[in-house]
């Protein structure tokens, strides 16, 4: 887990304490097909949000609002802001939001022409989420690696590391939000990505572990 400690507020740095909530702590997992659990046979139980819910326990209610092919960019084939799942996430009135977006933004049809809009579009997602009366704690994830296109003429992993991830960090800096580094967690774990893009059930479990630690401050023992 990597936290941009110099730019987050003290509230955001502190682990979430169950004692601070009278009811269940509602967690909205927002993202693309990696959050949704694409390619995982039993995604209802083996997607990262499902794993996270089990790890967090009964005090927490974790819901999966992932959308296949979703992007942070509004000018794309499937902008997350325009999806019903985003409205459902707002209606859920979460106490905590975990955002995992950026992978599909590397698409050749979107990124070259609209990359300068990425920060403003991502900021709009956060601004919309911060309006609910719960004033949720928001965590930004650095996306997992894109192994599929490494070394190709259009190398999406290179775009992810050199362009998308720095912009996500800039969004975090501007909004004083913590960052969960999922990219580094999978640097040497290509075998957990059957199609080179989506982590399998084991990979989803690792994602859940990293996010669990970011939320609670409790390291997961292997």
C-alpha cells in the first residue's frame, strides 16, 4: 500500500474505526470490469469486493458497483458517470468509497485525444461522491498492471504507468485523498492474469487484502 502522506488530511490517513459508526459501515466499490470480477467464474463470491466483505466482517456492508469497460473519461464508449451503477452507488449512501478506474482509459480510441480531460473527469466523479450526507471516506486505487499489451506498438501498460497513474496521483493530491497502490502489488504476478488484463480469483483476493489494510490499518498475515 502506498499513501501520499504529504497531501492527505489527518482524517484520511487514520484507519477507519468501527467504533465511530453506530450502524454497519457501508463500502461502495466503484470501478470497471476488474472491480466487477470479469472472467471470475463465481464473481459473487470471488470478486475483490466479495473477498473484501468477508475480510471486513459483519460490521461492514460491501457492495460491488463495478461496470465492465467503464472509464473515468466522459468521452469514451462507457463513462462511469453515465452508468446506472454510479447512481446506485450514490443511492447506497456509502461511508467509504474505493475507486478503481483508469485501465480502460488507456484505450487507443479514447486516450490520445482526450487524456487532458482525465483529471477533470475523475475529479467530477469524486465531487459527485462527496455530496451525500455521509461524506464518505474516499480511496483511489492505482490500477493493476496491463500485461497483455506490453511490448506492442500501442503499449497500454506503458500508458498506464507513464500517464494514467501520475494523473491519478495528481487527483489524489488535489483532493487530499489516500492512494492504494495495486500496480506494485502485482508487478511480478502475471500468472494471475489469464487474459493479461483481469486478475483471477486469487488475484482478486490479493486486491482485497491490500484494500483491507488501507481501510483498517491492519496488515493481512499470509
